[in-house]
């Protein structure tokens, strides 16, 4: 199989030509640096996305706290994670990096705060 895949690691956004079989990435071309290999391999065999959203805060100085997944969650679970987070209410004090939802949906990935809320 082969296709063109955009590398989104940096703003250059290279259009990388990739060739792969059922189990491994065979070759890439037109990338501008070697970071593309791992990214393209992941996009083909285990695509992931960092989830960013906000959670409501009860009794805080601000009504919402921004959060993100500590790392990419499997792409096909992004909407499930969003549904799960729709049921979460955070409570202050909240510090950047606080784990507000540990091991979301048994992915092994924590949802952490990205701002302070007193
Ligand atoms: S291949 Fe390198 S230069 Fe091109 S988008 Fe990816 S990280 Fe950036």
C-alpha cells in the first residue's frame, strides 16, 4: 500500500509519500527530516490524538478549567473520551499538571489540567 500522509509534527507540514505492508512501514520520501518516520508509522498502524477540552469547575474562581490528555489517545477512542469527560466536574484548587481524570477509559492515559483555578 502507499499514500501521501501529511506530517504534522512541525509547521512545515511535509507531504510524505509512504509505502507499507500489513505489518511494517517500508519506505518514506519527500520528508524534510528524520522525525517523519516514527510519526508516519504511528499514523498508519496506531494513530493517536491528544485530546483537549474544558471541564466545568464547581466553586472555583473560573467556571471552566482547560485540560488535555498527557499523550495521544487512540484516534478511534477520541469521541469516547470526550463523552467520558462530559460527565466530569472539577473542584479547586487546581494546579497545572494536576491529574483530574486518571487512566481515562483504561487507556493508561491521564487527563491533566493546563491552567490554575483557585
Ligand atoms: S518531516 Fe520533519 S520538517 Fe517535515 S513536517 Fe515532519 S517534522 Fe517537520
